[in-house]
C-alpha cells in the first residue's frame, strides 16, 4: 500500500534520494546469500552476479516483501543489494526513478493516486493494474504481475467503541464526526494525514471536517496500541493486511462509498532494468501469484505481532512454498 510524504519540498526529496544511494537504509543483511538454495526458482545465467538494488518502504509489510525479493534474486543467482527501509512512499518512488534503487514492491492504488495524480480509482483490480501499467510507462517504470492481496486503508475501532456509538460504515462515522467530534477522535500516522487517498480524501468524500483537536498524529505502530487501549482516540487508521487488526480484535469500518482504492502489490522496476534483465518478470510472477490477502495477513502477523525478523519470515515462507530449499 502505499505511504508517501505528500508535501516534501523538491530539494528535500532530492537529498533523500541521494542519501538512499549512499547509505542504503538497510534493515537486514545476509552477507553471503549462500543460505539460499534454489528450489523451484532456478539459477538464471543472465542474472548471475547482478547487483540489483532492492528497495522498500519502512513499514513491516514492505520490509517483508522487500526481503522476499532479496531471497528470490539470490536464489536465481543475482547478488542483490539491500536498500530497503526507505522513509515514505515519495522517497521510495524517487529512489526508483532516480536510480538509487532498481526495483521494489509498490501498490497499484498508491501509484494511481499519488504518483500518476488520478483522482478517481478504478473499482476493478485488473483494470486498475492495467491502467497503472499503461500510464506509468511514460515515466519509464515497468510493472510486473500484481499479487491478489489488497492492502488498502481502512478505519477501525474496538468492539467497545462499536457497541457504544454504533458506527458500522464510514457514513456512520461522518455523522458522528459532525454531531460529536470528540467522540469521533481519530489516530492517524503522517502519510494518512496528508494523502489525497488518506484522511483528507475521506473527509471530502464523506462530507465532514474533523477538528484538529480530535485528530492525533502518531507513529504507525502506536496507532494500533493506542486504538486498542482507548483514551487517546476511539477510531484509527489501519491497513487491511496488517496482522494486528485480527490479533487486537479490531472492527474494520465498512467503506460504503468505496472511497479507498485497490492496493495490489506488484514489483515496479525501472524500464531500463526490466529491458536489461527480462528474466526478472518470470522470476517474480509465481511469487506474486501466491501473495494473497490471507497470506500477507499471516506473514505480517509474524513480523508485527510475533516479533520475527522480516528476513527470517521471508525465507521461511519461500521455503514452505518450494521456491527455495
């Protein structure tokens, strides 16, 4: 899904890309890569020793899929460079288009709304994907096959809040926000607070304006813990594939006007890199096919709730699916 700091000044963005190119923002290392042995992924002569720079955003699911990409490339004989854990979507996208990274998993909804500046999402996964592929070609970005998982935004609450205020849909929430802004208190993280496909868009689509004193800006992980504890806010922003939604027994509020776009993850790669290494598309297609919403929910739980390292979870899953031995 997602995540871009929408209002970065151009100079800041350029500096961020330069920083990525130099530092790598690496969160995990597997220096030799020799623990990865080919399973259904076979060595590809054209990829032997290829130092492809793999990026990701900074939240758990992105760290996880970034490591899945690292494992896949190592199994195919490449020598990928770990550039994961880049702060925010805009910085990650700029790292791609600027050459600081070569590929990363992006979300169709994020590309459509945030990068391609389209105001109306397409309510069909394949059509949305096809539209992104066509439009982004002009930016010299190529997209490989999308995964079926949909990591879209949602608003959530505890069962106690549901029982107290009866909010089942976002239209219900809008009504509560108008009548009782204090009761509609909302916990959000920085990107959701500013994105067109985030809270400002929700307010516009559902016709309300929550006072700033009822909106609390927190780190992503803290949104979940504060929402669960209660007190700071009654409602909060969540991601639908985040394992903490189920583990905390949060109630996801229905998006009855279908405001939030579809966020299917897919490998986005610079077109020059895709042209140089055509085998990449075939390498990632079987992996994308396996990444369903339920699969990502389970894998994300291992990272976000159980505290496992993204690299360990990635290797274990790739092994369980037979991609590696």
